[in-house]
């Protein structure tokens, strides 16, 4: 009996240690501003009015569903408990009550209309991409994003955004050791936009279906090869914000993050000037190459 007790004691100790290890590892990563949080149960903290409206709509719908749940099940359980046979109640016999038919037809109709009005306003706001201050094309590739600034300040800037190489190395090693809070969400070239400006994102893809999604902005739009879709956001605060491709696009789907950096207007203008200065030598070199080839071409002799 003593040996059996010691055996179970060892099992309990091992289980406690394992649970402690799991708990420690689970909380090794802290909340990521602009991204996911530890033990997150609700939506991301909104950084746009659109995302805030979606969060409010979510709470509104959940309250209505909760009220319906409580009323329906409350009536059901009350009927079961208070009208059971053991209390002497006998079943009523009736057929096609017009009042009941009207009641359970009108009630759901009114509830649906009550829910549809705010939902319709939010959906329409999601689709209104007019009067954008800046238009950027986001092209999904296996497995990275290409960004082209096609209208507004920064027009002509283009670059590829890939998973940060240090995170790739960390993942290849089995994700051991100290984990960064932005694990598999950090990129080498984040998408940079100004705060307080309406940004239109045009999405497409070069190979398979991808999806451009940033939860804090309340946006998610499929990027489909051969098609053009669009969405928009207006960031209300500066900082880093994170998303991921949300369409299963192949073996490295998990390594296709979206990292958006929102800067003040002055800092964004400085970033635009820096990117254009970096691109100027390459542009001049590309333009000079054809001219040099023409100059070096042999002149044909006249016969």
C-alpha cells in the first residue's frame, strides 16, 4: 500500500511539473500591441473606426442572441417544471391558433430587421473605398507580399515584404529558447502608411488565392489571381500592426505575415523621400544601360 501511494505521488509530482512547464511556456510571450494577446478571447483592440464599429456590432449581436437564448430556454424549462404530469397538469388540445402563428412569424421578422440595420451600415462602410488619400496594390505571392504605391504620396514606390530571416531561422530550429512577442509576424519590409489618412488597398495574386487581413484595422480581402478586389482603412494611431494571410495558400502559408507600420505625416513624408532616394541610383543605372549598349553597338559599313 505504501509503494502504491509513493507511485501515485510520483505521478502527481510529474504532472504538476509538466503543468508548470506548460504554464511557463504559455506565458513566456507577452501581449503584442497591434497584434494578438495572450489568452485572447475577444477581437483585436481596434485601431480604426471601422474595426471599432465591427466590435460594437459584435457585442450588440451577442447581446441579442443571449436574450433570445435566455427567453427561449427559460420558457421551455418553466413549462417542463411547472406543467409536468406529476403536478396534475393535462396536455391542452388545440389546432392552428392564428394568434400564435402571427406572433412567431412577426417576432423573428422584427428581430432580424433590428439586427440588419446596424449590420448593413457597417458592411456598406467596409466597401466604401472612394476618396482615398493613398492607393496601394498588395500582390500575394507564394509566400510573400508585394506592395506597389500607385496613387498619392509615395507613388512609384515598390518592394517585396517577406518574413524576417531571424524568425525563419528560429522556426527551422524548432522554435526553442526565448520567443519574441512578434514571432512569425515580423517582416523585413513593413507596409508603411500615414496616420489619419484613408488608405485603399487593391488586392490581387500571382499564383494562388491569398487573403490580405489586419484584424486591428477590421479588414480582410481575398487576393485572387486574375482578379482585382479592394478594401480600405484609416488608422487612428501610430504603431506597428500585424496580420497574416488568411487563405490556405500552400506549405509556407504560416510564413506569410502582414506587418503595417503607421507613421505620423511628417515621418511618412521622410520615409517616402528616403525610399525614393534609395531607388534613384538603381533607376539611373537601368536607364543608362540601354544607352551604353547602343553606343557600343558596331556601325554597319555601307556597301
